[in-house]
C-alpha cells in the first residue's frame, strides 16, 4: 500500500509539473485574468510562458483593445502609477507585435517589489499593451 501511494505521489508531481507556452491570445487572456474576454475587450495578440515550478512563475505579453471604463477600473484595481523611466531594459524577448505607440502612457505597479511588469495605454486607439513578469 505504501509503494502504491508513493507511486501515485511521484506520478502526480511529474505530470503536474510541465511548463506552459501559448501564443493563443484568448487562451492567454483567460490564463491571466481567470475569465473569458467580455464584449468590451478585444484580445489581439498574446504570448505566454509559465514555468513548471509550483510557484507559477510566468512571463506574459498581451495586446488588447478596450473601452476607457475597463482601463480606468484596471488601473485602479492594480494600483498603477505612471512610470517616468525612459527605457524598458527589463523587457526581454518581446514579440514583434509588442510595439506600444509613442502616444502610449507607461504604467507600473505602485509598490516596492517591482519585477518589471509594465502596462501601456494609448487613449487615442484604446489599445493596451501588457507585459507582466512574475519570477
């Protein structure tokens, strides 16, 4: 009985520990938000990597087209502030489509544990570019 239990534990650990990679924008939005996109959210592009580690380490790129209400709520819920730094050295291996316009305003989370996640909002096109990293 002990051997069977040990085998089940090992099998469970091995099968649940595989990295996740996706370029399906709607799937990535669901992985990120836990919900399907609503009618107000058009998911245009995405790239996602999640480690096989139990701590859910991930790197995410999303391009969304939304209404202003979504952005206002998102910004407030996530405690975002304008990031005045000029360069994004922390963003590595970004996809070709991840090109926020020069009119975009760059935001970051207002806390002391900034790993480099950045959020770009262009109010003229209602596009949002999201780069999140959790390592």
